[in-house]
C-alpha cells in the first residue's frame, strides 16, 4: 500500500509490471493527475470522479445509508432502485462529504528532532499536536483547504496532508438491492460473486467551483481529472492498480497481539454477533417495515461478523501466529548479535504489556459489541445523560429547553427505525454471552440485580426493564419531557433502562478505558521501537506503513486464484451466473424481471463480450476496509472496475497479506455501464462520461521466408 509521494522511487518496478504512465501522472502537485479523481467518500469509503460534471462512482454499500434515508415503505428506493432523470431530481444528503487530497508532504524531519527524549506517550502526543498545529496553519494560510499531520509506522514518520472537502453531495443513481446487494450475507466476502455493488453521486460546488454549503445556487463541480471508463475492461494477467483510502492494516503486530485476535477477540465478537443476527435476520424477513428499519444496522453488524470468521480461518491456514514467533526469535538473535540491547528489550516489554492489556481489551471489546452493536436502547438512553445529571446547570444557563428540544428531535428519528420487541430479543440473546466473557471485576454492577432480584433469570430482568422504561416508547418519553424540570429529570434518572445504560457506560469510562489506554500507550511505545528496530536490522527490506485512511496505491494484476487444494477460481463471472443463483422471491437471490429479459435477449449493447455480460472480476491487489468504492485501473489509468470486497480466503490480509491467495473483488466497469444504460435507461449519465475503446489489435506482419 504505497504512499503516492513515494511512487517515483518504484517507477521502474511499476512500469516493468505494466504501467504505461509515469509516477507524475499518478500523483502530482503541479498538474492534473490521477489523484485528483480520487475521493474520500464520507468518513470511510472511496469514490472516483467519472465525468467533467462532478459525477462520482462508489459502492452501493457505501451509499447504503443515503439510499436508505431516502426510502419509505411507499417509495422504497432501496428495494426498487433510484435514477435521477434530471439534476433537480438528484437528492441531497445532509452530513455527506467528498474530500480530495491536494498534496502530501513528509514532515518527519520537522517533527522528530523537536521531540524531547523520555516523553511519555501522552506528552509525546501533546508535543506532536503543537508542532502539527503550526505546520497545518502555515500550509493552508489564505486558502479554503484543510490540513492534518498524520503519524505513520507507529510515529516513526509523519506526513502533512492538505485536503479540499465538499459538503453538497447528491444521490444520482443506485440499482435495486436485488442487483446492488445480490447474494446478500450469503455471498458477502465470497467468490464467485455476481452483484453490482455500485451507486452514483454528484459533487456540487459554489459558482466559483469551491466548496459551499448545500444550496440551490450550487452547480456541479468541475474536477481537475476525470477517469476514462474502459470498454476493454479487465484483461487476465494484465497490470492493475487500486487507488484509494484503505482504513487500517496491522501487518507489524507482535505474536502477543495476534494471539489475542485469533484466540480471544475474534471468537468472542463472532459469538456476540451471531446471536444478534439470528434475531435481526428473522425480524427483517417478517415485515417490510422492519426490513427498512434494520437494513443499515444489519449490514453494519454482519459485515465484520463474516470477515472475522474468515480472518480466523486464514490466520490458521497461514500459521500466522507461529510465523510471528519465528520472526521474533530471529529478530532477537539479530539484535543480540548487533549489540542492540535496546532492541532486545522491546519484545519482553511487549509481552508484559499484552499480559495486562488483554484483560481490559476483553472488557472494551465486549462493551463495544453490547453498547454499539447490541440493544440500541442502551446508547439512546445514554444520550440523555447531560440532560439528567446537569439539569440545574443547564437551567441556570438557559439551555435546558434547547437541549430538551434537541433530544426530542433526535428521539423522533430514533423511534422511526426502532422496534421494541426486536431490541429486547437482541438484549436477551447477547446478555448471557456478555456475562460469560466479561471479567467479573469489570462487569457493570447493575448486572448483580439478575442474581439478587431475579434468581439468575436474565430474560425476566430484561422484560422488566423494557416494560417499565420510557425509553422504549416515544409517547411516554415525550410525556415526561413535556415539562423538563427537576421532577422530570428525577424520573428519568430512576428509569430502569437509563440506570442500566449508565452502569454500562460509567463502568467502561471509569474502570476500563483508562487502564486500556495506559497499556495501549505502553504497547504503542514498544511497537514504535520494534518497527524502527526491524528497519534498522533489515535495511534490505521494504517497510511500507500500515494503512491509516490516507491515500495509497497498490498494484498487481487481474487474475484468478487457487485458494485451497483442488479449488481453482477463474478471474471473472458473468450475468449467466446471476441467473444460475436466481431464486424467485428470495430476499438475497431474487432478480428483477428486466435483468432476466435483457440477459435472455442478449441485449448488452456495446458492453457485452461474445454474447455474455461480464459482471465481476478478481485481482491480486492489497485492499482493506476503506478501499470500498476504490477505482481499479489498468496500465493506462482507465477504470476497469470498482473494488468492493475481498475473497473470504483474503480476510486475514489486514494482518498477513499473501499474494498467492489474497484477491480483491470488483464490479466490471462494463457491467456498471450496462446497468446505467440498458437496465436503467439513464443514457444521459453515460453521455457525461469518457468511454475509452479497447486498443486496436496489433496486425500480424508476414515476412517472406528466407531460404
């Protein structure tokens, strides 16, 4: 995952692999380059510019929340799809942003020499923050840009990143879920794949082409670079690269960390999410209202759940834990032979830190699963904490009414997508798993009620909480807050679910998080020394920094895989495979009738190949979360596909990447164009794009034979 500023150093390798561009064509601060078409979409996905009128392409699952927000039972755009016929039909999305990188600059030499020796980790962060403040201020002076200084390789290096962020981003098009999410959870993380995980948005700017608040006066953004759409598509064995914002990798983890992930964290989290998904999936199948209420939540829970299952399998298959231990043994030998006692001491320090850290990491992971991915009422009730505990101060400052109105406005949106019975069943499903794993001294004290008052019956305890709480029924909550005085806040403070929520959150904030942070700082300090030690001891190796949601490029080629003995995967799938999986009426494998007819008549337009319609393909590119929506490009810088997933055999690649086994999964650009043009009839969108034809074949020259 190469930083784009470093591509010049590997330009020869890139071109030997098949790149037909220069490093300057990919990343330049002096002229238009590929980087100017790459977008950080929202807070955690990538998108790319595909027209001179600000049209951007990203995944369906990246636009999922926006599509869901624009859907009702009466006008279900999530289910039926959406295509804006005109600019006025394009839908605004409050809070959604699109960010471009203007430039990146290595500022390590302006940070590290200024840091005093012996700083604690908090002191070091504070010192770095002060230095970064001066650097960012100078970088964006007299501009509308934003800037940040980010650490790399555990703080062994630092980069200044200058960005431009647009806040008027409108939904333009999305296929129905039966196409955009075809295969659902069953196919998620799997190959072969047959879904068009794509959606279209448009960036709007002020009349000066600069970022502006959402307004009718805004106009489509004029980009600095537009990606051509390749009608040739992916070609087996040819060069491919991905450019985007990968979120997080941990390739330098110690064996102690891998042990926690493999033997404790992943199994525990999978167990929690399996229980909640059984409840939610059944409820979503029971009604369209519940399906819409929980579509986004279910997707968020299930994605990591299935990833962790594959991650455990992959780490075991690659013997990652054993390999880490072997590497550490070799590291110690090298450090000892080099007389580097400072490096020799690093691994014992990591081992000691992890032996204490695991206790609090377990409690933290369980809290996250319970409070943020479990029963929603816990997080909702906790949102009233300031109102309840600071009532007198708020009243004295004249803010009580305003905050009450804000909480009630939030409650309206909350109850719109809340089902009390489903939430209660999720709580019941997770409670015994949570209690089984949480360290006893770090468990919320409120759980003692189950044994003292309910004879160990957790279900009865949960039933009593929901029956007596105002946080499960909007009308009851509004009635209490109709007069937001001392009496109302006293009643909320005694509310059973509020008490439970406060017990969970206060236990975490007071007993878990401080110690988790303390041991985390010890690990961070040791890891900085460990990674620096690897760089010193192995100067011949390349140590690219872990992903951290900054712009990166990975390159490889379009290819299939042989993930296991006797299993060989081709690099592509076609629309015929969609029909092979088709199950009429099934929530995951139903297919729209129009798509069936287009395949039956072979009406593929200029996008088909020899009577078939390409759908997805795989390539050997290193990706992770955040690469969702990233463009996959050929050697000419043309878009050949849209990245959206990894194969299940690749989910361990955040910790260990294996180029022989790991494959990223992409929508073929020709399928995207086919769906926009032939399926949706949105030809006006195609006309905005630049379509790059397949290169003409080189004619064969017959030379006379010489006898």
